[in-house]
């Protein structure tokens, strides 16, 4: 018995053409998924995130002197992480904790960044500028 070709149309070329068109459509639609996956795997800055805006938001907080080594990457399609160094004055830990809390709230509210690693760098306290550390008299080591 010879092979029987069944076609839904009288034109035999339409079936292969439609198959090729569908294959091209599938490849075209998968390119954005592939791009996003590569960006996540390579820890690239997520689309729509602008580091300058984030740095400006952090700097706008009272007590923040500067921000550097800022990096934002994706942990998943809509889950972003951030790490940075923030320069602050030489202040007590309770005050720096308030700065940290406020900065993380701002990052969550404005940029939907929920996973942060922030390292504080304290400005040097020079004695010639009137900065002295109290020393208790009569206490020796």
C-alpha cells in the first residue's frame, strides 16, 4: 500500500507553511523568557530598575552621607535583592538602626526590594575637629 497524504485543504503547501509559522511564533515568544532567565542567572540589574534613583532615595534619608557599591539583582521574576555600603556619621548603634529601618522601608515601598544587605561605614572621627572619646578616670587596664 502506498502512503496516503491527508490534507485539510486542497493546497498541500499550506500545512507545512502553517507548521513553520507556528514554530517561529513559539521561538519568538520564548526569547523574552530566555532573556529574563539569562539576566537572573548572570545577576544583572532587573529591567525597570534604575540604580541612580535608588541611590538618590537612600541619600535623601537624613543621616546618610553617601551610598556606593550599590548592586541590585533578581532572585526570581519579581523578587529583587540589593546590597550596598552606606556612609553615615559616627553615631550610636540605636541611631544607625533607625536609619537602616527607614532605608529598608523606603526600598520596599518605592522599588519593591525586600531582600537587602546594607553595610554601614562610619565617617572617621578626627580628634583635631573636636571629636573625643570619653575616658573614665581611675579605670585602668
